[in-house]
C-alpha cells in the first residue's frame, strides 16, 4: 500500500462535511418521498379509524357505567322507600295494637267500675232496707 493510498483512505474535513451533507439530503429525499406516498394517506386514515373506534368504545363504556350508576341509585331509592313503608306499617300496626289494648283495658276498667258500682248500690240498698226495717 502506498502512502498516497493510505492518505486517500482517511477522509479529510471537507470530505466528511460533504458526506454528511449528502446523507442529510438523502434522508430528506426519503422523507419527502414517504410523505408524498399514497400509503401514508392510507395509514393515516387507518389510524384515524382506529382512534374513532376507540373513542366510540370509550363513550359506550362511559354510557354503560352511567346507566349502571343510575340503576343502582334507583334501586337504593326503591329499597329505602320500601324500608320506610315497612317501618310505617310496623309503626301503624304497633299503634293499632296499643290502641286495642288501651280500649280493652278501658273496657275492663269500666266493667270493674260498674261491678263496683253495682256492689256499692246493693250495699246501700241493703243498708236502706235494714234502716227502714229497723224503724
């Protein structure tokens, strides 16, 4: 290998700058060719379709979750209303039972009072009769 050949194998600064410029130009040409390619439009449309489908799925999922929350809220309200109705019915039944018990107690007391009044009246009548006989 001659010294001339060795020197040409090692690029100088100008050669390196020129090679870098050519590489940049080639890369720019490839990018322009790729951007103008009809496949790029097809890929972009395919991506947009995928994004639209994903957005539809997300919207459907959100709508389903919202409907589920509304159903659960309605069920909770219905359960609370049912529990309130059951409590009201139990309270009404308890009040009716208490009223019936009080009425029964009042009837018993009235019967005892009338028995007592009858006994007292009989005693008075007996005393009056003895008093009259004794005169």
